[in-house]
C-alpha cells in the first residue's frame, strides 16, 4: 500500500466525526471574491458543495456577482459607481443586476453542480418572497438608488428545496415591500439573515484574505478565534477595519441570531470549505 493511499485513508478517518456531527445540519456558504473569477477556485467550490451534499450535510450557496455585473455594465457603456463601498443602483443598473445575478450567474452555478453529479435548484430573493426589503435609508444621507435593506426572510422555498434533495443556490436580489421594484442587497448580509432564518449550524463567508489579521497584510498574524463580544474592542484597535467590518458584523449578527459558528475563510485556497468543515486543521477566522 502506497503512502498516498494511507494518507487518503487517514484523511477520510479524520473527516468521519465531522461528517457524523454535521449530517442533517444546514450550512450557509456565501460565495464571492476571487473564487468567482478563478476557474480552479470555481471548480473547487462546486466540488465542495457536492461532497457536502453526498455526506448528508445541507449546504446552501448564497452568491453575489460583482465582476459579472461590472462586465455587463461595461458592455452597455455604463460606468459602475460605488458610494461608500456600495454599488449605486439606478433603474438601469437594477435591471442588469437582476438579469445577471438571477439569470447568468445563478444558472451557471446550478448547471455546473448538476454536470458534476450534484443536484441543485436556482432561487433568488423574489421567489416566495424569500428576501423582503425596503429602500436603504442610510445614516450618511447618501442616496444609493435601488439598494435594499432586508426586513424579513421567508425560508420556506429553501427548506423545500433541501427536503427535495437539492442544493439551493440563492441570488441576492430582494422583493421590495415598500415599492413595486426588486432591490439589490448585500450578499454577506443576505447570507447571515438566511442562516438565522434556517437555524443553520454554520455560516461561512468566502473572502479574498486569510481571515481577520492582527497586523494588516501579515497573514501569519491570523486570529483563528474571536468571541462576538470581542469585536468592538478589535474595531477600536483598528484590527477589524475597512471592508472586514461588515463581514465581521454579519457573523456577529448571525451568532446572536442563533447560528452556532460563523467563519471568514480564504476563498483563494482551493477546498477551504472542506478544510474548515471536515478536518482538525480548520481554516480562517471563526466567530462564535
């Protein structure tokens, strides 16, 4: 027997207690960043989702699609505009967001899962009013256009998809309850709110960094564990700063809403989902 075969067997043995622990549980995974534009990372995420499904873990994939939206707007000759990190979404941009997220990106993900032997169904926040939202009323007085703030989650369509044996793939366009329009909503926030509504065991956010770093750009300073009540102190010390603030706050909100564990993982690492879920090593930062 070769060493490689022994290593593979040991890997499976190591995964067994985690499979037993999480079988039948819901895990919400927010997919974005480099994992959406690198073919290698795209394949790895899809393979991870299928493996989790095959061992009885109910994975729910929530996605945005910033790069694809930018590409379509460029083709239309429309310049992307961001206000305080949020995409300004006028009526024309909202049409593009809806068609790209609920159409091309969502169906590409579903079809790839199916081609690789999994079972998936595409959804968006409009289906069964899965995600309800109102126009964002920002404290800074800025107008973000058709950017929404989620007010309610109706998870029945996702639960039905799980019961039917599918991986739900959810695009983050929400049903407007204050106007006859869909809204563009933040994918991290949508994933956190959906995880709470589903009573998920875990929420995983894939990002373009190792996780929360004690020293900026120094990956060896990764903070592996953070209690939700430590976050304010880390923000005061400027350890949690910039684009990491909303991600950490989404994780904290999910924990306070009943999700047992939340994780910020490096989506640049192939199979980081499986490393976190099914190995002793784990990956990224866990907020609990």
